C-alpha cells in the first residue's frame, strides 16, 4: 500500500461510535422481520466511502453482456462479494462496529460475526430481484442471521427499498428455490395465500439502512432510472453458531466459499468470519 493510500485510509471516518436503538425499534424488527433505520451513516461518511466501494465494483465487475442478454439473476444487479478482503478502506466500512452493534441488538444476541458482504449495484434499467429467502443459501441452522442493506446514493420513491413480507421470518425455511422467475411466481403465491402484509420502506437517503432477517421473504423492483442504484450489504450471524450439514448444492457451495477448511458441526468462525462486535468486549 502506498503512503498516499495509507494517508487516505487514515482520514476515513472510523464508524466506531454507537447508533442508539429504541426498545420499540428492536421489538418492531423482531415482530416484522425487517426495519428501516435512518442515517445509520452520515452524509459525510458516505461521501468518503462511496467512491472507494464504487471503484472496486467497477474493477471487479464480471458482466460482459448487455442487460437484455442476461438471465433474470444477471439482470437484477452487479454483485461483488467480500470487498472487505480487497481494500483496507472497504474493510473499515464492512467491519464497522457501529453497524455490527445494531445487528446484534436487533437480534438480541451478545455478539456477531460476518458471513460475507455484497455490493449490489442495480444498473440503469436493470431488472427486478425476485422473491426469495436469503438463508436458503447459508449452511446455518438458526434464526439469528440478519442483513444490512445500505444505499450509497439517494433512492427515490419510484424505486424505494426492497419489499418485505412482514412476519414471514417466523415460518423459517419455506423451500429451496434459488432466486429465479420460478421463485418469484411460487413465493408471490405463497405470500398471497398466507395473507402476509408486503411493504417497502419507500425513498431512502444515502446512509439509511434496512435490516432484515435471513428468513424474511423479500424482493426488489427494477431500476427504471438512468442512474446506478448503489447498495452495500453486510450479512451477520450470532457468534457461537455451528455450521449445519448442507442440504442443497447452494448451501454446499456457500460452505466451501464462506467457511473454508471447515466442516459441518464446526464453529462458524473461520478467518473469513471475524467477530465484529461483542457486548462483553466493551
């Protein structure tokens, strides 16, 4: 790393101070399986980190076909994982104690580890993200998982946050369908049949964030605008969990990718899963 890069990284905000949650916010999250929190990161903090993350996404973007020639998943977004390994600046953002403490408090756990991060950049006129449950991909037998979804640019009412099926997390595992047109049709029917309330949190400023449980059904609209929808996500799980026996190819693939050199029954605590917040370590 050059002296210029080191100096730049030292000047980046630390994101270590706490964001205060009310008991009502924690209760609402636990009841509905999702919540929006405003200004989790300040405008100046986002101004510092957004260019770093965007440059990494541009550098690592694997798409080489126009949107119209991709499948539904490919049309949904540019998806780059584990940026925290690829840049010291991204590491400071992804492993931020402020974000991790929110995740732990919403779930009501002592501490949290990182599963992985994802930059999800929905291109201009990009497609919708079908209904799905995140946790069908994760070899973890628990309800103590949560994803932070933070836009790095303002998101208009026209696009809005993701749409969530409130209280769907209480069911746990529904089916194994990966994100696809089929999952969208089948789960939309399931949501209607169960009578779940579906809701979006509307327009969001850069630095606002939604948090949702790993089992919460959710989808996202397409991007009808001419601007890139830049979002950074971080997935957390409770410290002390063990890796579950993979019961699908998706979970087997995830185990190899995010719990390297570990096996079912081992603690979910490899070098790729740092402990980012622990209440006892304060």
